[in-house]
């Protein structure tokens, strides 16, 4: 091929190497397209891809011109552009795969951290459950009454008010109230008396903020009395309300 073709092609190739930067700036300034303003990284990637297409076209054009003259220039340039574009797409695909792999690793790390936190939470909940169960099993409160009376003594009222505040913070516990009477009087009278005693205790707890559905009351009358009528001091232990606690189901 003569120099008339070769030299212009070399000059064209040299010019093509500088085209992308000016073209990118032109698009950025005149067209105002947002994708050219997405940051230095996106702009650099776009310029690099654009450069690869032009350089591919220049190389293909020179190769085509050397092999087949002017027709080869056109075909070679078009093929070079496609090859340059394919190279840019391959580079983008590689970058995307790397980013996907990084996201996958980060996701695995996050899942591992969540698993550790879930185990710690389960352990803390189990410890709290055991503590509440210990309270339920080991704590009993007794309220004593005068003979044939269901009125709470002042010190018992104060103690029950304090208990109701504590139960407000221990919402996982329910309250069982068991009321009793001594053997003096008829069985029917003692049953009614024990019911009145359980109601007096429950009413005070509810007034202190304990939800009524958390309270279960039972009156046993004289059926559980342990001391005979002849034991005046012993019968004082039968005139009582026993308060116990239990864990709520699914707590």
C-alpha cells in the first residue's frame, strides 16, 4: 500500500487516542447528561470504555487498510469498534463479578453476627426465665387476720402496696391467692369469710396496678385448718391468706 494511505491512517490513530477525553468533556458540558456527573469513578470508567471503542476502531481500520485497501479500512474500523466495545463489556463484567463476591462475603459476615447476637439473646432470656422461676418457687407471702375478720392490718396494706409495685415490673409472674379460716363458726360461715379475705387482698393488689387477669383467687374455708378449736394461738395461723407466684404460660 502506498504512503498516501498509511500516513493519514497513522495520524488518525494518534488523534483517536485523544478523542475520548474531549468527547467526554463535551458531553458533560453541553448535554448535561447526569450519568457523566455520577462521580470520578463512573466518569473514568465511561471514558475508558469509550477510548477502547475508538482505539479498537483505529486499529481495525489500519489493519483493514493494510490488508484490503480503502474497503478494508471501513470494514476493519467497524470490526475494531465492536471488538473494543466487547473488551469494555468484558471489563465491566469482571468488575461486577468482583462487587457481587464482595457483597456475598459481607452478607455472610452479617449473617454470622446476627447468629451470635441471637444466641446471646436466647442465653439472656433463659437466665431471666430461671431467675423468675426461682422467685415463683421460693417466695411466699402470708397475710394474717383477726378472728372472724377480713380487714387487712395497716402493715399488711403497706406491704401489699409495695408488692404490687414489684409485680408491675415482673409482668411474667401471675399471682395465686389462697384464703383460709380456722374451725370456729360453721363451715358455711368460714367459707364466706375466707372468700372475703381473698377478695380483700386481690382488691388491694389490683388497686396497686396488678391486672385482674393475672390474679387467681381460691377460698378453702376451714377445710385446710390444722389447729383444733382448743388451741387459740394455733388457730391464728389458720386465719390467713397465702400468696404464691407462678410463671405465665409462654413467658
